[in-house]
């Protein structure tokens, strides 16, 4: 993650629809997103939920924030079974492999190899193609659940000006959401916030 894209919600907090939830898919792994979002929602009287597929991470975060609404499952499974409208969502799940050929060719253990093995234990192949597919699937479901005003923040997603398209986790999802009247609110350092019926 580059920077702290979840903090963008502070800029548009007056426009977040209180009839829906604020959702995080991909709970905190050291960057402070879950704690910040929980506190932000508490202060602004919003309902916050976080979702993560990794049981160890869920247990760790639950111990740190006792009153947290945490769901240990795939983001797609949560979205398929929830009855909530979604007002804002921070998508920071299914990790992106930076420079995949370099990591593929090195025999030195590193955090990418560890993540690949972690995903493998869950029966998931971690690669960039699957990351984009997952984010597209989630975005289709989010759009169907979206409140009248909705914000989606994608981590590890950026515009490639040379080719005029988006790359990273949201590379497939962002263009799809443009067809659903979502517009760019902010392009950060390898992250993007888009929204529908939101001014920023």
C-alpha cells in the first residue's frame, strides 16, 4: 500500500450515506486501516464492518478492538449474503505482486513467497490475474448493494498514462464501475477513490 488511502473518507465524511455501512475488505496488517476506520465510523455514527479471509488476522484484530464487527470469510461471500447497503468500501484484499517476474525468478525467501504460500493453504492461487478478477467480482456485487451515495477506494491501483488505462488490483473493476456512473474522486500514490453521487 502506498500512503493511507482509507483516510480519504475524512474528506468526504459529510456525504457518506448513513443508511449503509462502511466496509473494509482486507483487514489491517500493520498500516492501521482497521483501527482508523473503526474510530472514524464511531466518531461519525456510522456502522463499520471489516472482512478478511485469514483466521489468524481476524483473531488478532478482534482482540485489539473488542467491539469490532469482523467477518472471517472471502469478501465475495460476505457480499453475497449481506443485507446491508454499502455507503463506502475500502478494498485492500487479494495482494498485488509487484514485479512478478523478479519474485518468480528469485530463490531467496521474501514476503511475497510467504504470501503465496499463505494463500495456497486456503486453496487460492495468488497472482495478479486472480487479484483483478476478485476485485471485479467484488465491485459488481458492491455496485448492486450500493447506497444512493457510494464511495469505493481501491488500494494498489493506478492509471497508466502511456496506455490510458488502469493497472493494479482495480485494473478491471474501475472501468466497469465507470459504466455504472462512478467517477474519479481522487487519484493518489497507487490508489484511487471513485464515487457515485459524491462531490470531492
